[in-house]
C-alpha cells in the first residue's frame, strides 16, 4: 500500500563524541578517527536499520562509503579538534563539524564563497558564527556527494538573511551550535522532498542548538545512541 504524505518521515541520526587527540602523529590520528567514525556508524546502523551483524562497507563511484545490504545505509563522519560527529540515514548524507576559532574569515570567504555570501560576511555582526554556518553547510553538501574541497565555491549558495539555499533541489540542510564551541552542519539528499510531512533528526544530546534549517525546520528528538 502506498504511503500517504502524513506517513512519510525522513529520519537522520546524529551522534557526537569527544576524544583525546593529543597524539602528535597526524597519520595515526587520522587512521584512529576514521576507525572511530566507522565503528560508531556501524553501531548506529545495527541499532536503527539492520539486524544483521555482517554489515560491510563498500564505496560508490565517487569513493563515498556506505553499508551494503538489502537496504543501503549511508553514513558520514567529521572531526575537528576533540570532536567526532557521525550522521547516518537511508539516503545520501554528509556532515561537517568545525571548531570555532579565529581565522582570516574574509580572505577564505573571498576564495571559497560566492560574491553574495562574501558580501554578507563583510557586514556581519557575528562573523565567526555566520562564517562557520556557511562553511559547514557547504562542506556537508560536497561530502554528501563525495566531492572535493575545491568544489565548494561552485556548490550551493546560502542566503542567511532570507534563510534560503540555492541549487539545493531535493536536499535538506541543518546547522547546530554545540556548547558554543563547534558548528555542525548536516546535508541529506531527499528525493521528492515536497512529499515528506516531517523531517526528524534524532540526536544524542540536548547540547545541540539548531541555528539554521532548510527548506523546513525538522523535529528534534533526543535518544540514546
């Protein structure tokens, strides 16, 4: 029986942890972070999507990993300073987390952002938050589709004033502030988005404060992940 609009709910699971990255060996740190992301993703996939213990990671044409099986389960992870965050869904997904710190925001924006995004930042009264909101939205987009960092300039265009995102058909976006120290952005590829009654983000902590969402505000549910 075909589901009606009121029955269609797109669910995104989001979990984060803090870890010790004091090891000076960058290669070992990176391998450890990848392993943690894959282990967290597998635990989440087993808990919410699959009863099979034999989940295997495969990669698409663009190298993006996913769990193969009767129903594909997509995941993505990010790390910044002490933070590791993982998002999973039954549709393509990307997540980016950034530690809030001083940078040459306008120089970076001029190189990687659109003219309108750069113009907004030049007049922003909260430059750090707006910059990282834009960056995590754009990077979560390119991570959703397995693109590279140099693709970020020609990706989506975000209008924070109008709370709109251009070139974002069938995509859902959200950004969160975490403990006023990190910004986490999530992108999910949602086919026929207009047919969904609700988008639900199930997260592992109440410390996540939603600061931006497009095209609609999701329901936020706190669960044990």
